C-alpha cells in the first residue's frame, strides 16, 4: 500500500471513529441526560389509565412535567421497545430524571402506591366520590357496585349496608385498582378488623356485624366526644331491648338528606322513611355514615346502665345528659330548648 493510500485510509478510519464517538455521545446523551423538570415539588406522579397508547403517554408526560426534550424520550422508548406494551398505573417522577430511568420504570410497571384514605363520609355518593378522586376507578363504577344487590350478596351485604365494608384508615393500594378489586381489598381489611373477640362481643349484645356498624353510625352522629360514645351506645341498646323507638335525630337528618339542620322540629319527625327512628322501631336498614373503628368499639364495649333518655347538654359542648325517667328527661330537655331559643337556633 502506498503512502498516499495509507494516509487516505487513516483519514477514513478517523472519520469513522469520530462518527462513532458522536453517535455514542448522542446515545449517552439521550439516555442519561436529565430530561424532567417539575414545576413545584421535587417529585410528582404520572397516572396512566388503562388502554393508553404511547401517544397518550407522551401527551400526559408533556402536560405533567417540563420535559426538556420530548423527542429524546420517544427515541429512548423506541430503542427500549417501550410502547409495545403500555402498563397503566401511577409512576413517580423526580426532577432531574433521565429518559433511561423513566422508561425503565414505565416499562416494568413499577408503580408507587396511593395512600388511600377516607373519613367523615355520610352517603354512598360521597364515599364513591372520595374514592374515585384518588383512584383510576371512577365514582360511577364504585357507586354502581355499592348499589348492586347481586354483587354485594357475595359479601353478605346489600345496598343499605354496603358502606359498612369500608372502615376508615389509610391503605396503600395501586392507583389502577378497579372497583371490584377495591371491594375485594376492603373485604380483606374488614375481615381482619372483625377479630374473633369483636365477633363474640357483637353476638353477646346480640347484633350482627352490619347492625353494629349501623348503631355505631348513629352513635357517632350523636356525639364527637369519644368518651361519651359507650354511654350513648348503652342507651340505644337499652331501647332496642325494650322495643322502644330509638328516636335518634341524626336518622331524621339522613332520611331528609339535609345534614345542615340544627334543630329537629315536629314537622321533620313526620318524614316517611325506613331511616326515621321516630316512626320505626329498631335499627334503620343500614349505617347513616361510614363508621370509624372507635364508633364500632364504642358499641361493642357499651356502658351498662339503666338510662333510656338523653338530651344534649345546654352548654352545647357536645356532651349529653342522661335520664332514667321521662320526668328527669323533660327537665334536661327544657334547659336545652331554652338555650337554643336564647341563641336563636331554630
């Protein structure tokens, strides 16, 4: 080979090396250069619904995060064959994340669980709305199951008692949990909560688990004072045992669907509803709110006493005054009514 040919070959190899280096540098760049910048917090979440296409994912990503180079994300996705199978779920985004880190998480389906919580819920509609706001499952699908008699029968529940399955707490669940999977998870938590000890206490009253939840919901609506709840529960159990109407004001509010009422009047008491415990003897057909563990345990560990009457204290501090006789109760009731009049609560 002549000197001129060698020089020409060397130049060619040099350009190949330069080209390969440039390609390698570009690959390193698109794989490992930071490509995610979040608006506020150091981390956020990308929620990918079922049946999403790769185009849907890129649109969601572009809206959720400040992606420096969306084209490089698409190139890395193609090289790693992400897009052949899009996995729904909730994925953590961090500022400074590179394409390789992001695509690897999305392709593997490695989700970050949702800390699902719900409390202070009165109706099935509120419950479905609260759950649907935290999960991929929408409120409509959840509410449908809360009212589905055939589906609920597998859990020994019905549309009246369905909310008793949901015991307030904080649960780790995947965002793409569907409505039926959610019920199955709540059933496992419900079964774990209802230990043999709790079941024995319920049997001794005697009430079923759903009936305990129903009574607990009334007790919780009657008082926020946890120390007072076993006393209130004991009073209602005394009434149940003597076939006396519970006459619980919160059940009338629930029957009317108006929880803003501050004073129950005689007109309210005429409401025709299975939930109106002034007109019907015994428990209403189901809970009037989603009950907490404290409310359930207040019923299971109710105070044993002879009281069958109670009235909110005229101090309006959330406490109650209890009485054995109608005459004693009337004295307490007049004081309470006088204070309401004084404060112009009508």
